[in-house]
């Protein structure tokens, strides 16, 4: 994915070209950082590309954090006679220097000069990253795992979002069914984040009164939202679950913006963020997300919406395509495709094949 140096990027292409697959790959890496180390809980044999059991499945990510380049790789193989995949190799490097390397069961951990290096064996069916212990919050291993675990990979299903919560989190699930827990966790971590939430929401919902998250049970809370016209009339109070799907997406957007300020820089991958948003509001919605990541972090979106596509330039629009399901996906920047003037028109005419 040629997205280095871009604060935001748009992925476009036909259905089945691989846009959502990128989010699924990021989820595998995120699950590892969050502690899932059993290979069978991360990938399955039927995930192997085009059924090729003789070719390893490889995940690679390179991240710029605090002026250092972190590079993580993990590869899985499916040997004959096995019921699940196992680790073939794995490594984490920072600035070109290895933190640890692993081939099958053998892990080589690079320590400082006084402590010396360490070698140990690990079950082939376990990923090493969640197991290798970091020394402190300054440890590069800690920084990388925290960044990776806090990725925002979003494909909300508003009808499933109630606003109820029994705990707090800074790591929402893709469907954002735990919106209430994310709201609680964000404000517990950074109370000043409410100002960012409020500022954005008043731009898209001028009659917003406030958002409250009262205790409704021994260990549970439930979000309520009030609206007022400012003319002395009693406010209208709604349970979060009664908001429209589009309004819930505005709420999610406000938390994305506030989270990037509070505990970023974050990578946010939002699969079709313009879903549920009215045509007249799509442009402002996309521009708000793009602008929020200009000072840090990275926002990646997929879309088929003409208004969303028009809010990105040729430099940060990526075209994904493949000839058929037996071919790999090709990813190219729009600037590399000759003769493209009207992007939306070219998409309609199917003239964007790299």
C-alpha cells in the first residue's frame, strides 16, 4: 500500500477488488498486539490465497513512530498433515535494528550490551509478539504494541449501537457496538476530550444540548442525548439507541477526532464512512476526518460515493483492481494512471483499470 507520507488516503475500486481485505489484514495484526497469540484464532487454512497451501501467508507493516521506523513481519505456513497453520517466521525491527527474530520455534531476543542476547523456544502455533515482555513504557516493544492495539478499524452497524456500557475501553470493536464503553473510556482517560466531541457535533447538529452517561444499574451506564432550540422550550431528551443511523455515525466521527487528539497519533481505517450519511452532508463529514489527521496519525477510507471521492485529490486516491478472483490485487495511485480527468466519470465508465 503506497500510503507513506499521506495523512489521509482513499481506496476505490470495484466490489471484490480487495478494499475490505486490507482492513481484515490489519485486524489480524491488531489481534496479535491485543494478546491473541494462538495462530488458529488468527487465520484459518481457507484464508490462504487462492487455496495455495504450499505458499506461506505473510503480513508486513512498517510504521513511523517518534521518528523511528518500526517494521513487523509474521508469516504462517500450513504443512502437510497439520490441522492449523503455524508460524514460519516473525521479526520486529526498529530503525533497522532487530528487537527479536524468530524462525519456526526458535526466538532470538536482542537485548542491550550489558544484558546480552537471549534465545528461547516457543510453540510453533503461538505468535511471539504478545509473549515477549517489554521493560517499560519507553521500551520500543511497548510503544509498537500499544500503537498497533489502538488502531481504529471501523465498519459501524448503527442499528446495533445502543449506547449502553458496563466497562470502559480505548479499543472499540469494528462494528462499534461498544460505543458507550469507548465514550466512557475516552473521557476517563482524557476528560478534556469532551470539548473536541462537543465542538464537532455542534457543527453538524446545531441544536445539540449535551450528552450524558448516567449510571443505570450497579455496573452499567446508558448514554442519553438532549436537543434544544435555545428559545426557552424544554429540551428533547433521547436515548442514544433512538438516534438515527446517520446521527450515530456523527457521534462515532466525534470520538475518532477526539481519540486522535487524546491518545494518538492513530491509524483509522474506516470502511465506507459515508454509509448512512445524507448526500448533502457527506462532503463535510469526509473533510472533517481528513483535516483531523493532518497534524498526526493517518486516516484511510474506502468509498463508492461520488461526493466522498471528490473530497480527495489524485495524490491520495488509490485504485485497487484485479482481473479476476485468481489474480492478485494491483494497487496504484491515481496519479500513475494516465488520462484521468473526472474521477467519478471514469469510475462510471470503468476507465480506471491500471
